[in-house]
């Protein structure tokens, strides 16, 4: 945490370009959980089933996964500023179109376009903020972390506040806020220097040839299935009003941010990354199992509590992914995320299907099993995962966690 402390004094003294990019980043991260509180309302408004509406996450993250092979290719050729503006333009257009949808198929399609724009934006925003920030990278990283945590926590809250009147309003609200972000970045951000070496489309895939990086990606794939079962399927189980559901996922997001930024690095220094990750995955498995079989109050508590385990896991997986191989960080991050985001696309599709085939408890049993499988991969492949990871300075953990989450 020394890195954060060093930058705290200068975080508020930033150029307008940094504030514009950070503000747009908050809204971009809001988009991940924005639809959570309004999923039941969307299903009712469009006369759709839970499995159909959950495709909003599937299309979004499927495109995000595929875009991991494209974002570095694009930004290394047209520059960071143009990549940000291109991503924001996609979000403005497709978020606005999503609010006009008459069928769930239209909404799913527009959400896919939104995912492409978001991938282009968030994969470039950190590098732009670091390049434009005053006071060194520590202040820039702290500012970006704050944007990430604020967006993850406030997305469900914004969705609830606007969605209580109509499920369409959160989409229009996002389009409006991102349009403001587009204008601010266009006005205040100058073009950043382009990378010395252009990234090819296959570089992230080649990086997965390293056993340690591939092991981290496979373990994270299983974990992400659990993560997005909680995020995309639980709102249907809780069956609450948008306000109440938004409050639950706001508390979830706060725990995620706090444990990711403040708690995980301390636990890593004390117990080691692999022990922390393995223990957190097992505890997450127990949590989702209780969530699936408990009463309504228990399900609410377990949903919120899962944010703590998810926050820890996000940080530790990031450090492993970026430290385990010799590949450049952006390339390693893209390869790792290319694999893990496929699970984020799969879980929202399969969880409601499994409920239809069995009962409401079994999707959480499957999610618990995948969390344990993630822990098993860490245990079996611990030697490959510790290669070079122990050489990383603790102060780097925060920078790495933000980089990989954004990418």
C-alpha cells in the first residue's frame, strides 16, 4: 500500500484530461452491473424468460472476450485517444439503442455492441491516465482504482434508481453520461505517444503457450463462472424490487472494491498469493452453496458477502497472470482475459437453463463446484504458478490488479 500512500497527496491535482478519462471510466465500469437490479423488470417488460434476459450478460462478455484480441491491435495503431473515443462512441450508440428495444433479441444484440465499445475503452483508459497524470504513476493508479471501485458499486444503484420508473431509463442514462465523457475527452485529452511495437492479433494467443499463464487463465475461467452466476442469476432468485436489489448489489460492490484494493494485498504479504487464492475460492464455493439453499435473508447476506471473496480473487489472479510469464503485461493480460471472459459469457446462459432442467438450487451447486475446480487448478499447478510471481515487489500488486481488470 506504500504505492497508494505515495500518490494520495497528488491525486487531486490532475489535468482536466485525466479527470475526463477517470470520469468516463466510472460510467464504463457501471455498465457491468447496471442491468442487475432491472433484469426481472426487463423480463416482464419484454415478456421474456430469465434465460433469455440473461443473454444480456452473455452477449456482452462474449464480445468482450473476443475483443481482447483486438484492443491492443487497434490502440497500437490509431493511438490511445482515438481508441477511447471509438469505444465511447460505440457505447453511446448501442446503449441508446438498447433503450429503444422492442424485443429481447434486439436488446441482446445492442448489448453486444456495447460490450465491444466498453472493451475498447477500459482496455486503454489506464494507460492514458498514467500517461497524462501529474505526480507519477502512483497517483494515476489510485485515481483509476477509485473509478473502478466507484463504478462497480454504483452501477447497480444507478440501474435501480432509473430502472424503478422504467427498465429503459438506465440505458438512456448510460448513453447520456458516456456522451458527456466523449465530449470531455475530445476537448481535453491530447493524443498519447503510440507504442514502439505494434501488437498483433495472435500475440495474446501465443502468450498462452506459457504453462503458468495458461494455468492462471484456466483457473480464472472456472472462478469467473462462479462470479457471474452470482452477478447474473442471483437477481432472479432474490426477486426484489429494483431499489432493494440495487441496494444489495451496491453493498456487494463496496465489499468487492474494499477487499480488492485494501485487504487482498495485505493478505498476500502475510500468507502468500496461492494460499490466499485457494482459501478464498473454497470460501466462495461455500458461500454460493449456502446462498442457493438458504432462505431469502440468507441469500441476501451471502450475495453481499460474496463481494469480499470476489474482490480478493480478482486481485490475486491479476498478480499471477501478469507475473507468471515473461510476456509483456498488456499481451499477457489480453491472453488471460481472452480465456476467462468466456466463462463470464457462459454462466449467465447456463445458470437459468440448469434451473429449467433441474431446480433453483442446482445452478449454485454447479457454481460451487467450479470455484473448487479453480482452487484445484491452483493446487495442482502451484509450481508453474509460482514461477516469477514471487519476484514481484508487493507495491506492484495494485498496479497489476488495475491493469488486468481493465483489460
